[in-house]
């Protein structure tokens, strides 16, 4: 096979999805180290480029905006004239093989979504959505490389761990809140967890993004000027700042959200709260990364069975003392 000079990789989703896609990019980069890799993604996730040196360029495609069809036409045009030798695209939409075919890129790889994908793609890869998402995405590149990268890898530099430090990120994306997808505790429960962690003698750092302002303020109001507690909200200017803070901490406690994937990417012990979502798809089965969950009969339900969460939220009723035991 002629070594490709330019490779296009396509993955639409939030920043967490892009972090989960990094192992596939990593294996391609190891196979073709001199190739230039462009990642096509949604504008809201373009900061993933700051977490790795494997991505040479990003192509923003606003597929959730008002002009999504025009955005897709622009994507096809940019891809057609971009001089790419190879393209890999995630997603199970049956229109993806058509889009890739229209780009004119000779080598096209995507998931098998039926007869159309088998005809229009160079290789249609079996889609297994019941496994850890990084493993699922990585299957896309197996037709061209034997390299295997298991987990996301984020290069946050050499940072020494702070003994007895716990970083707590209670927030989730604003989009999930707007869509009535409740995946986290109330600020009052998070504050109770902070108090229990402080009682063990640990140093607790509280962190959050712009979407978490109200939640952070409520937790700080409840905790007050407690010893060994520090509110770091507003100190991180970008996603790499968060990655460095996460790497410095001995333990990260968070929700099923982008900070969880950052915790995995920098190798920090991560305790992630899982309510209605499926932990088997979103966090590695590894002693270093622990899903905090209530194994009630109705979970997981979000996305597979329903598009919004129920009112009862039994899945979020978890004994906080059990969480503390994992620290």
C-alpha cells in the first residue's frame, strides 16, 4: 500500500466523543507517522486538538446548526478538493457511506450499516455498540493497521502528583440539562460528598466549567471556609488546564462527562458517577477507572431505551460512604 500523505478522520459529537476517538487516531499515526491528519468534527469539540499533537488540522462541520445541510455540502467540497488519500468516519447513520463516496477519496472506511455501506466503502467495519466506545471507534482503523491503542492518551506533560488530593468536578454539559438528561447529583448531594471526603483528611479541590457556575456556587455556599477545601472554579482557561489539574490530583471524582474521559486520558484514578447511562460503553473496565452506580433494574436506560431521564432517578440514589471507600 502506498503511504498516504493526507488522512481525513471524521467524528461528530461532543468533546468526550472526540477524546474517545483519540486511540483510533493514535494507531493511524503510528502506522503512518509522516501523514498529515485532519479531524472533521463539530465546532463545540475543536478544543480536542489542544490535548494531542497527533492532529494536524481540524475541519469544523456544524451539523446541529440551522444550516446543517449546507454545512454537509461544504464538508463534501472541502474533502473533495482537500487531496486526501484516505478517510475514516464513525457513526451509524446510513447516509455516511454516501457522503464519503461523494468526497471522491479513494480509500474509504466506515461502519457496516447495510448493503449501501458495503458497496460504497473500501471496507465496511462491523459496528458493535455494546462495548467501550474507544474500542468501537478503533475497529475503524483495523483494516489498515495492526497497532492497538486501548485508551485515550492525553499529553499533559510531566506533572508530580499532589499527595492526598482529590479533584471534584460535579458538572455535566449544558446541552444534556436542556435536553432533560439528568446524569448528576444535586449540588446539595455533591456538597455532602465533599464533606465526607474532607473528613478522611484529604485535600479537596472543586472545579467546573462555565456551565457549572450555579452548581459550584451552591456547593461553596454549603461548604464555606472549610480547612483543606479550595474552589478552583474560574482558574482553568482552557481544556489543557483542566487536563493538567486532573493529572496532578491523586483521585478525580466526576459525572459521566468530558472530565471523566480526561481522567482516563491522563491516567488519574477516576471515580465516575453513572446514573441512566451505560458505564460499559463509556469507561474502561479497569481498577484505575471506577463506575459509581446503583445497580437498579431500570438502568441503563438513556439513549438505548429513552431519550430523556425519568422523574424517579433511582439510579442516582447512591450511598456516598461507598464512594468514599474507593478513594
